[in-house]
C-alpha cells in the first residue's frame, strides 16, 4: 500500500451497501465489541479497516502519530463509536511491525 491511500478495491463495500446496512452494522458491533480486521487504506489522520465477519462495514482507527514504515498485517481493536458518516470508530490495541 502507498504511504497514504484511500480504501479501494473489490473487497470494499459500495457506499449504498454501507448506508443500507448501517442499522445491522450498529447492532452487530455495539460499543465495546472486540474486532479484528485488515488495513485497507491509510491517511495522515488514521487507518481504514475492513472488519472480519462484517463485510458491509468500514472502520476508522484515528491516529495522531505512527512511525513511518509501521503497518500491521492485522488489526485488533475495540469499537468505541458509531460515526454520523457510517464509519465504525475503533481504538487499536497496538501497532505491530509488519516484520513480526
């Protein structure tokens, strides 16, 4: 993945699918839910995550500082908010070097 990239690709749910599935997403991922997933996009403010087992959801883990070159192959996090723009907000457990 480029240093900064918006989520894209065939595995990314279309906006109308995310919107149409929002009530089911919120029900499936209440605040406090532990999730796993994969980074599908990265921006200076955070990473976008495809959540395992919830194909119509996109999560955002906001970050303010992450060392360059750090990109975990998998994410473990906790849901802490359901955003107005139909994103599941999560807190990361930790960053793991891709070399692990």
